[in-house]
C-alpha cells in the first residue's frame, strides 16, 4: 500500500481553500519549518510542505490529487486493522478513542462540516454497524459526542476534545489514531500499548 499524505491536513487548511490561502499558509509554515530556523527547523517537514504546496497550487495537479484523495477516503484506515481494535480486553476502549480521534480531526480541519455518519465510521474503521452501536451509545451518554437530529451525523463536543487531548501524553494508541485520522495511509506498527479505561 502506498503511503498517502493528506496535504490539506498537513497544511491545516480546508480542501476548499482558495489559492491565496494556500500560498499564505505555505509561507507561514515553510518559514517555521525551514532548515535555517534554529528553533523550529525540520527538514523532512519542510520538504513535505514544498511538495504539498507544489501540488495544491497547480490547478491540474490539485484536481488529480483531489480525485486520489477522494478514493483514499473511501478506504478503511489501516490502524483499525491492528489487533487492539479487534481482539483483547481494550477493544471497546480503543474503538471509543478511535471514533473520537476521527471526529476530533474532522472538527479541526473542516469546522463547517465537522461531523461523520455511522456509515462513515463503518467505512473508516472497517467495522460493522453492530460493533459500533455500543461505542456510540457510550460516547453520547458521556457527552463526548452529539448527534444532529436533522442529519443523524455525529460531532465531537468540547468534553470529547478534552478527553482526546488528556489521553495524548500517556497513550501511544491515541497518538497513532490522531496521526492516522490526519490522513496518513501508512500501516502503523503495533506496539502492544492499549488505551486506558474511559
């Protein structure tokens, strides 16, 4: 499987961003990551940003990239194939955290469309609806997610955001989930770390 990088997420912009926005954000991030910057220089990230900018600033390349991105988004995220989401005592806890991380990134990157349907979760997590109903019930009861009665989509609440962020420091699986939800299609290595109880 090719590693797919979501350039919109990398640049922290909407897929609908105007060319001027792409250029402005690129200049800001490139200055921050430039290898000559002694405090925040990052060669690898700088090169990835250059690649992202070159593709997103060219209308033909951007159109081809957008089509590829759309096909990638219909595929399950490889992280959900890890054993931590299929077997073991922490399966349900990890699924809750997985769902919250997907919604967290959705809220962060697309505030105007910051929700996902149960069908979206099935596709991204490669799990049938029956496996997710208990997860959704629990997250709603804890007020970590809310459901839009008009669309039936789910979005993360501020309590859900706090829960995700409070688990980042101590939880390896949470970091992997956020990276995966950010759009990286690379297959994660399982390190056996589980999520803490919710």
